[in-house]
C-alpha cells in the first residue's frame, strides 16, 4: 500500500511539473509576444500573404533591438513527387537568423505562417530568457535543426559529376 501511495505521489509531482512548464503563448494585436501573461518581445511581419513574394518575421526586444529574423524560403523537392507534382513537391521552410550568430537554423513551415506559430516555436525552444536571446538555447536550436532544407536543395541542384576515363 505504501508503495502505491509513493508511486501515486511521484506521478502527481511529475504531472504538476509538466503542467507548470507548459507555456501559454499568444501574440497581441500590436505584435506583442506574450508568454504566460508577460510581454517578452515584439514580432513584426512583412509580407506572408497568399502568393506573396516575401514572408519575414522580425523579433525585437523591448528596447527595439532586433533579436531574430525568420524568413520563409521554398524550393521544389525533386525527391518527393506525386501525381499532383510529378516534377517535385513545393516545400516551404523557415530560416532563423540570430543577432550575433553566423549560423542559421531551418525548420518546417506552413505556406502561410503566422506570428503566433513563430512565437510558439521560439517559446518551445526557450530561445528568449529574461527577454533576451539565451545563447545556450540558440546554439541547441541551431545544432538540432541545421540547414537541412537548403543543403537538400543545394544537393539537388548540383550538376551531375562526369568522370572521363582514358
């Protein structure tokens, strides 16, 4: 009986921690990125309309300093064909650039991303700490995501290697 109570207490503690760590992320009408009721940054959107040539989000801290630029890119993935797309599937992805970092990270993207989806991704990865970039979280994000889409596009667009034997 004591074991069952101890196990139940441990499970309750774990559930409480999980619920406490769950973040409520919203974007206010003026672009405020609000995490658990606290404004941590602002998000500005450029383009991102249907058939728009540009789609970019700029995350700015409370002092108007740019922290993160998120740009949507796309390419035709020739490895993924279907009856609708025999020459390859259109593939959209987001490129995250961080102030002070030379490396970028690429993630999946919907074709019409919204400020809230970008804010939720930033919050999920804990990229902001004390309303500034968290260097450790940024490096983990870059390492985990890398340049998987642009590398794949580059590989697909390389001309074939021709070996001439004499």
